[in-house]
């Protein structure tokens, strides 16, 4: 890219533009680009399960997963796995 040229920033699936800067950066005369935004993982938030324990606790982001275990007197309903994965679309 020549000085004055512009380049758009985009993120792969599971990531989104985040933070300060621009979605399009420009090549400066010194060969460096203006400040661009960064790609951060999509957040899936925290998973809450009535009668269950989720590990690790707290918010998760793509492509992390959590394990779900039932406390005494509860069982997982349906055929779902004990592991839940944060997907690219959150």
C-alpha cells in the first residue's frame, strides 16, 4: 500500500471490531498506518442453569466452552451435551 492509500479492516467469523480507532486505516508518509480498531471475540455472556453448576463461571466468548453439571436431584433435559460452546454468532 502506498502512502495515502486506505485499507478496510474486517474480522473473521466469531470476532467483531472493537476499541478505539477506525474501520479504515490510511498509510502515512512514514510507512505506518493510522490507528485501526482491533478484532475481539464475540461475547456469549454468562450461562445460568437452574439446578446446575457451570464451569468456568462468568462470561464466555468465542470459541470457549463451558461444562454443565447437575446438582443432586436434577438432571440434564433432552439429548444435549454436558458441554456448551460459544458459537461465532454469540
